[in-house]
């Protein structure tokens, strides 16, 4: 009769990581080569949804100006204008964001920066 080896009661696993700011919140960054399941960037998805909703509201005539809509939404017209620019993103980029296939560098802060209007140039800039 053989005896089973005793199993240790605790196991310690060390994973090197660092905290970085991403989209206004802190995120854990794993070392190069580590595989991490992708999470939805909710702030980016929410901004896209708002941009397309606002665009529909303006195009339908529900609101005549960005200033009027911004007042109703209780946000600054300049911020609304920047978010509305997201409707000019290439469909492939929007689809990648919604399907969680965008690169980790594609954040709300990054896409709110000035980007080219040509879709091919956008895809080169935002990978």
C-alpha cells in the first residue's frame, strides 16, 4: 500500500505587473507576452453610443443645434462636439471597438484626439 504525498495547503503565485492610467481609470498592465482576456472598454462603447444617438437627434430635427442638445444633456457643447466626431470613425474601427478587437492603445482619450477624416488614414493611425 503506497501513501499519497501530502499536498501543500497554500500555493503562492507571483505575477509581475504595473498599474497604468487608461481612460481615466487605473488598469493592470501585465508583462510582455502575457495573455490577458480582453475586457470591454465601457467608456468608449458608451461614448460611441451617445455620439450616434446625438447624431440621430440632430439629423431628425429633434434639436436644431449642438448647443441646444448639449443644454438638454447638461454637458458642454465643446465636449459634445468632440464626442460627435466619433461618428466619423471608419466602420471597421467602430466594429472592432464593439467586438472588443481594438488594440489596447485605442481608448476614449485617444479617439477624442484629432484624427484624419479618411478611413484608410484612420486605420493606419488607430490600429
